[in-house]
């Protein structure tokens, strides 16, 4: 998440890189939650599919019911000739969405007694 935020704070920036970092941040937040819940999950970048594997009492399920936009950016960042390039606004929105997902999961981890350091 910090990489995406740093890029945004120092324009000009490569928008697809910001979107890629945002998607990866959200994915890296979801997977430890699944591990904590002892949920087997596929090797997938589909954030909606991963989020849907969490039990219903995770805030991210209600707060962020649609993560497809972030999932799509992982494809675009890896195969830049096969899709639209994100605008600066889309990159900033993606980073904001990923930050929200991260924060939601962070709060749920804290409420479950997980001691993690916020960096």
C-alpha cells in the first residue's frame, strides 16, 4: 500500500503500477484473514472470490461488496496491451479502495485479538 501511496504523492506516476500495488495490497490483506479463519483458498487474484470465502462476520464483506475493479487491474498491469490504461483518477480511487479493504481487515484482526503492527 505504501508503494502506491508514495507513487501518488510524487507525480507523474505510472497509473497501472499504482493499480497493481493497490490490488496486491487488498489481496495481501484478505489472505491472512482467510488463514486465520482456517479457510482453504485457491491460488487466485479474484478479490471478490477471496472475500466471499470469509465468514459473514468480517466487516469487509459488508463494507466492500464489489472488488472486481481492483481485480481487473492485476490483469491490465501484467498484460498492458490487452486492456485500458487506468486514468490518474482511477489509480487514486483504486488505492483508496485498497486502503479501505486493508483498514477493514486490520480492524477485524485487532478485534479478534491478533497483535499486529500497523506500518
